[in-house]
């Protein structure tokens, strides 16, 4: 690690907005990475991208009418997650088509409403690309509470989520209510997406769900080890991205994504080397 990044670590804790971003970011990264493993394995990982667009639409409308952003976006995005799941289960609209339908519609509604009211101002840019300055004390408290709810529920129902992830038909045959746990997984994902949008932005938040899970799968094979590895990767990449952003005055969301991309490429290369040595 470059010396300037090491020297920046103590200075992180001298700024209140960076401490807020560190607390919320670590919790959201942990939530996103643990949920992301199941979403990737169920081939429903793009739900994060779709729900982030719904989140942008609801945040934009809330901003236009001076409503509390999180109070509006959380129920809207959770309803969208429930709707996406129901559309996919009925089979009339496939998962990817349902995500495209709802996300594009929500994004268009948000842009239309905001352009006819307050205009495309700085707040809207923050929702699109993220801003650590956007976090208030109330946002931090709410984010911490809801993130802990997500982590506790995932831990409590870990074995059921594992069963539904790998073999949903077998889980149903053994009496596990797969529909309930699929719904819970979608709702927890929606909650995580909304909490992370303030920092990462609607265009980048899905990376927290997808990258750590994919990176860990190159080297780990068991569900538990993949989940733990994804969590560690996500936490390390968030801290690294925050340090790069603070030290070099770079966009926070983009820095975190690039850190995740670097790890993904590194793990892929390591996986290929291991495979070549075995052959």
C-alpha cells in the first residue's frame, strides 16, 4: 500500500462525515456481500441494479416534493422487490425482463418529475453517483439499525437460505417455505440497496452485491466459505476505496468499484494459476 494511503488512515477519523461514511459503508458492504452470494447463485444478481433505479426514482420524487428521502424510498423499493419476485415466479415475465421493465419505468418517472419541479440539481447527481457528504446523523442511525436487522435475519435463517439457494425444489419437498425465504431475501436486498445508494449512487450500488460474491467464487467452493470470503473482500475494498477517494480527491463510489474490480481480476488470475498447476 502506498505510503500516502497509510498516512491518511489516522486523518480519516478527524472528519465527522468520513466517520459516518465509514460506519454506514462497512455495514452496508457487509449486508450486500452476504446477500449477494445467494443472489448470484440464484442468477438473480441484477435485482440490485434494477432496485437501485427504483430507488433513484423514489428519491428523486421525494426530493422534488421535499419529503424525507429514506422514508419514501424504503417502502417503495421493498414493494418493487416483492413485485419483481412475484412477476418472475408467475413465469409470464422472466426475471431479467421484469427487472428491465420496472427499473426503466422508475428511472423515467424520477427524471421526468424532478426535471419538471426542482430541475437536475446537485441532490439528484448525488443519488446517481453517490456522495459521502449526503449522510446526515439521522441517516447514520437509521442505516445502522436497519443494517443490523438485515445481518441478524440472515444469520438466523442462514440454513434455510442456503437450502433455498441451492435446491429450491428439494427445500419445498422437505417442508421449507421457499416462497417466504425468497421474499425475505428480496426485501433484505431492497433495504440494503436503499441504504447504500446515498454513498455509492444508483449507478454503482449493485457492484457491492455482485463483485465480492463473484471474486470469492474463484477460490472458494463451499457456500459458507464463499460468504465469509465475500464479506472480507467487501469490507477491505470499501476501506481501500474510501482511502483512495480521500487521499486523491476521487469519487468515492467509483474508487470502491475499482478496488472490487482489482480484487476480482487478482482472484481470477490466482484461480487460473491454480488450475494450470493441477493440470
